[in-house]
């Protein structure tokens, strides 16, 4: 196995393991998608907004406003606050981890060749698309798809890891061709370039390891905290469902254990 392959393999394993540490301790399922902005929370089912909370105190179900008393509104506010406290941070941690890996791969490739192979760009787009199907954030919103949070590690270790490997190995041929062309055109000494490639990869690999170790520690510390918050959110949701029975049609949080 080459140094390049070992570095990418280590990156993929470390990235996967960091998420596995975070989610194994709490078996929670989100049964619907969530879109969160500064003013609005939307519970989404099959691409349609089924429940909408405006400004933490106005509830709409299937587009119809639900009139709540002052005390009932407080339960809605607690439910809204619980979602805002937990979900954006989950999305941030998930996307930050993968973006770190994708950025690292791009830097490694830049250290090898003057040009980033087109095949690498295409493959990394597949990785990003798979990620955004589960987690997405923009300047003014967060999105999380319906999923079992206890199985996030499978998503990263299987789907994302496989796509990262495909991106890297699929671009190796283009990188070698680029190096060969440079040698033939006398643009540089190929031995010097290969040595420089090794040095750059060694430095980048060490920095990646440091970052991923720190990320794994952060996720580990958050694991128990997430479970407590999600259990509390589930209890608040049950209280809201008792007040508004039609909310049970779009039960969001399910605790399996």
C-alpha cells in the first residue's frame, strides 16, 4: 500500500470512527425531515411541509393555524427551543467532519499535481450530494432528513467512505498522467516532484490526524448530552401532542431504547 493510499485510508477510518463514537450511545430516530431558519421550523414529509412553527409561538398543521392558550403556547415554545438547541449542532458536526475530509483530499491532490483532475471534482460532488441528502446547511437554514441517529456511523463508514475512496482512486490515473506530461515537457524533475509530494502529504496527514482526533473528542463529549436533550425533546413533543392530537400524525422524535 502506498503512502498516499495509507493516508487516505487513515483519513476515512478516522472520519468514520468519530461519528460512530457520537451516535452509538443513544437510539433515536427522526421520523420526518426538519428545516430550520431564524423564524420558522418546518416538519417535512415527502417534500411537503406538514407542521410549521413561526417565531416559536404560532403553530400550523397542514396549513391551518392552531389556536393555543398562553399555557399551551409555552409547551410549543419549549418544543421549538428543543429543536433549535439540538438539531443545528448535529448538522454542523456532521457536515464539518466531512468537509474537513474533502478539503484535505483536495489539498493532497494539489500537492501532487498542478491541476485538480476533473474526475476528482466529479467524484467529490457525489460525496457532497450524498451528504446533503442527509444533512445540509446554508447561510440562513439547517436541514436534517428523517433517519436513525444511531446509524449515522453506517452512513459515514459505508456510503461516504466508499465515495471518498472512489474519488481518490479514480483520480490517481489523471495525477500520474499529469506528472508524466510534466516530465516529458521538462517542466520539472519528476523525482523532485515525487519527493515534494511525499513531504506535503506527510505534513497534511499529520494535520488531518490532529483535527480528526480533536473532532472525535468533541463528538464523544456531546454523545450523552445529545441523548438527554433528545429524550427531553421527545417528552415535550408528547405533551404537545396531548394538547394538539393532530400532531401525532407527524410524530418527530422516537426513542427506541
